[in-house]
């Protein structure tokens, strides 16, 4: 059920267009899938005409089973990260920023934790343009990796796309492995979270290595 719900949500999010789709479109997603709306007040958008829509996807049964395993492991001394009992084990979230009634940014986050508490994360961000510090692999598309420094540690792979991205790169950026949140086992390797983006990032690193070779 979690996977099918996440698939439907992703397919609808992919249809949204920055600067054209409206806050009403985002509200309809919240109405269909659950979530919340609040006044926008962050680095992306703040002010009276800014709204932020959050749509989480989790499975209560899966979370309960994994949390029970964590409690048992903690009492037997197998795990030691005390922050683990405060965080979800399998989750996906969609965040939509709207300004002046139009959608200006879309973010998707996929999270899965291993038994040792290590967090694996996949992130797709749809923005009007790439920041200057992010060099594109192809027009409108930047694959990347990042480290997570919260207790327990973690690592992530990310895709940043703009309306300039090709249909193929847009599809690769939205290629999130939903098996990571829909199963008890989850995923154990970072490359599993966003396989297409992982491959593209490896290609990106190889190209830079060749460019810097003497």
C-alpha cells in the first residue's frame, strides 16, 4: 500500500510545472494524500504570499515493527544510538513552495535507516535555475552526494533539476527506489536509493577527474 501510494504521488508531482502550476494544485495533493499547509518562512520563500505544503508517506505497521525491533535491540545492548527511537525508519516526503499563488520549488525526500541506525537519503529538488556553485552534468541537471552528520551518521545522493532539464534527465531525477521505504529490509547501500542519479554522479566525477588530469 505504501509503495502504490508513493508511486501515485510521485507521478502527480512529476506533472507539476514551476511557475505554472498553482498553490491550488499543491492543496489538491494534500487533500488526496494527507499533509499540511503553512505560511512559508524559510530561505526559499518568506512573506505573506508564500505557502509551504508538506506531504509525508509512511507505513504505521512497518514503523511499529521496526521500532519494536529497535527497542528490543536497545535493551539487549545491540544498538546504542539513542536518537534512533525519535526518527522514522522508512519515509518519503514531498515539500512544495508556492509564492504569489504559483509553485516555485518542489522537493522530494526518501529516507531509509539500516539496523545500525545509519541513515540513507535520496533527494530530488526542482528549482527555477541551478545555483552558480552547482555545475550541471547536462543542461538543467546536477547529480550530487552529501554526508549526514546527525547522531548515527548517514549519507545521501541528490538530484537538482530545472525546467531546462531534458525529459530523460527529469525521469532520472525522479527515479527513486520506493522499495527502500516499502519493505522491512529497506535498502542498505546508498547506490540503491536513486540508482540512475548514482550512476550519473559517478560519471560526473569521472569527467572531472579526466578534466583535471595533467
